[in-house]
C-alpha cells in the first residue's frame, strides 16, 4: 500500500506547507477537497488548533500540518497530532507524533536519518525549491541518490521545480509517490500571501538564493528580488557580513523570542533595516513587508503567469 493509499489521497499532489500563515485552512481544504493533500503551516499550538478546527468544518479529507523544528515546542506537536499527517522540516529527524509522519530532507544523510527515526515517508527537497532551502542538489538528482540509499519501496515525495503536469509526471517516473508544490499554490486564490506579493511573483523573471532574511533563523532561502535585496545583496546573493553575524547570533534560542518582540521587529522592518526577519507579507501583515521582507518563491515562478483557484491547480497537475 502506497503512502497516498494509506492516507486516502486520490491524486499525487501535495501542497507544501508555506509558513508564516500563507497556507491556512482555506487553501489546505481546497487542495484536499480536490483530491490532493493540503497542508496547514502556522505557528504555535493555539493557531494550529484553530486552523485544524476551521479546516475540519470545510472538509473531511486528509490534512497535513507542517512543523518547523527550529521553533517548535512540545505543545505544537500535541496540537498537530490531530491532523492526518505531521510534516517536519529543518532539524534532526525524530518521531514526535504517533500518527503518519513525513520529514523533508535536503540530503541523502538527512533522508537516512529520517528513515532510521521511523518516518513513514521522506520529502526530498531540491535546490530549486522556494522558501527555506535545505537541499543543495537538483531535485531529480537528489531523488535518485536517496532512492539508491534507502530500502526499495520506501515512500518518497519530491519537492522543487513542480509547477505543471509534466513536472509531476517526471517526478513520478523518477520514483516519487507524489510531487510537492509550493510556489504554484502560493499563487492561488486561497493562499494568504499579500496581493502585492502575488503580483511581484507574477512579474518575476528570476530568484535569489540568499541568507539575508535570517534574523532568528540563519538559513538559506530562495526569494524573488525586492527593494531589500537590491539594497543589501551583492551580485552573488551574499548578505553583508554584519547581517550574517547578527543572524547567526540571533539563531540561538530563536524559539523562545516572545511573540510581542517578533511582532515589533516585523512592524519596524524596512528595506534599509539591518534586522531582517523571515516573516513574509501575508494579507494580514503590513504591505511594507512586500518591499522589506522575503518574497519566497521557487525557480518555477518564472513559469507561472496567473492566479488560479486551488482546485484548478490540483486538476492541472494531475489531469
């Protein structure tokens, strides 16, 4: 039995958990109702419980919750356990839920660690992916390496460079059980990305892999250029050394930074700021973050030219 059959997911399409509140119950429910696997990505146990309650009012189809390990505390996992799937990312793989658990990995070593820790499936993330990028290898190449390293038949999903049915077919032909799409679903009607953020992505002709927006989470991320990147980055995408030092120092104990402090930092963020947080522009945050925050997007952004309802996106990826 495949992992999709086990979960009662009809189509080999998974909506990536896009954090910071981009993927909430509306998007997740629409994806799951269309036959894919929708994913909620919010911070804190109260928000997770609230979004799960809201999504259960819209669908009885399977739902995943994405948990970011640099910030998660035990209460997050207790809340996320009410979902059908818990997906973890960016940290040492460890089972923290009794239900179905997937871990997103960016290397063969991390995939092996997830398998050894009892993961039910591994999401293989290629360097093409948007948002925070664990991988350093092209997606299909890494998928082949992980398939060789893990036992035959162990469930693998592929993230990175997924925007069309052709991309999904290529992933399935290479041995993945499903394809995980982020940027394509960010550019859906149901995503909570700020309207100006969506418009910037529709107009984008390139992405940058950088560490600029790393306050509290000093990790590589792929974004579309904006006023902040134009002000601070060199031609190679390298952040100034002062930003890199501050980001590294702030990474210690990031999960314990009070929410009120984080909110003040986000509210004061400007393109010229040295303290640039990973918080992105959602439709309920200041529009100034479109200029001063990270506009997360994968390399597929240059191949997407319009917003669509999530159900249409699922159909286009699997029809």
